[in-house]
């Protein structure tokens, strides 16, 4: 757990120092989220595939709470600094803005993702508030009610089909996810006989509007524009993560016409230790879909049953921004994985 605490809280502290102190701190935060993460993945050995059976991680929820609460402080100060209120020069403001988008998309997002899966209502609410503060509150509903149900099918806006480039995926996934999450929540309210005023989208939109108002207080029009820009960059990180982790993988039709259950072969994974800690074990994505309630430090990795990415998740996200390179790299890997699955199916038939 020590690595999880260090990897996630250090860049948030560096970003806080960058927004308030200036100097070299904004560039230290940016270097941590880019170069240092890549170097550390190469220096530190990969984590064991699976924790010891029955291992417990009592401090795991506390890290999620720390990240969730720290997120709001860092977000407010980042908006304040980037909008010019902190006296930073242009280069420092740009460094803080980029670092903020990376931290919120790669640390706040996976922490919020874990929180919305937790049983305590307060933890789920904190996760929803984190997403709402990034103007993507609907993700809390769409992830649970749409993505986990329809993952690796055409019914999931966040499961990119083979051959679809990131930019085309991103243009459609956000809107489709918003609408699908709205409809799923409305159906649940209808079945429960509850008022439309209980719809969680009211919370998401209300918190978003409140954050826009706070951004205006912190930096005027510039504060609002900087806040929106940071949120859009963080949302881009979220979409990149979904794109990379599910690209091309599809559940097969069964003889009865139904779909095979979600299994370990329906998400891409990465074994790299440092970036896994940085992103709260998000690269162990297959096991999360198989066992959504499992604590993030206990997520398992089986290289025989789970498709593996060739590089760490953050690096693969960067590669996805160049679609021809991405397809050249991943389509061949997808072919090999599908061939391996077909051969396994024939042996067990």
C-alpha cells in the first residue's frame, strides 16, 4: 500500500506547490506525470500477478478518501493559478494546467471510479461529486448501469470497436454515455416509483454549475474558461483510458443467442507496477470487470487468460492519439489474442 500512497499523493502535492509557490514546482508536477512515471515503470519490477489469497488492505479506502478530498482543494487552486491570480508566468500556468488535467484524469478519475463501486453511501457520493466537479458527473451512472452491463458489445459507448480511431470514438462516447446513463437512471426511478426529482443527473448538473460559479469567483471569466479547459483535458484522459482498455474486444454470441458472460478476456491489462499504483490499479481492468466489488489492491492479473498491452497504460493512451500507429500496433495484437481464444475454445469444446 505504501507505493499506492506515494505514487498518487505525491503528484497532487507537487501540483498544489506548483499552483501556490510557482518556481520549478509546476514543472516538477508535469515531469512526475510524464517522464518520471515512464522511467519508474522501467526501473521497478512488475508487481506480482496476484496478491496472496485472503490478503487484506485495511488502509485502501482511506487513500480513496484522501484523494477524493484532496482533489477539490487542488482543483480550486489549479483554476486560481492558471487563470492568472497566483502571479505565475505563462509557462508556469500552462504547466499547472496540463499537470492538473493529467492528475485529475489519471488519479482523481480512477479513485472516483473505485468510490462509486463502494457500499458506504458517503463514499459513493464522494465519487459522484469528484466526477461532477470535472463536468462529467454522468460517468458515475453510465459506468455502473451501462458500461458494466454492456461492456465489450456495441451497446456500450465506451467499448471502441476494432478499427475505430480515438478521435472518432471520443466524439461519440461522451454524448452516448450521457444519454445512456440518463435513460438507465430514469428506468430505475420508474421501476421504484420514485419522483423524477430524485434523478442523480440533477446532482451532477447542479454541482457542475456550482463549480462554474466558484471558478468565476476565483478568476472571473478567465477562471471559468480555465476551469472548462482543465475539465475537458481531464475528460480526454478518461476517454483515452476507456478506449485503450477495451479497444476491439468483443463478447461472443452463444448458441442460444445470448452473449457470453463478461470474462477476463474482455479488457486490456498492463502489469507495470508504478503506473498501476499511480492509477489505483486501473490497468488490472479485467479482474475489476469480473469482480467489481474487489478492493483495488487485491485485483488479480493472469497473463494467460487476460490480454496484455505492450506498454504501460499512460503510454498506450498517448499512442492512441496517433491512430495509424495505434492500429498498426494493436490490431496485430488483437488478431493474436482472438486466435488464442479460438484455439482455447476448440480444445475445450
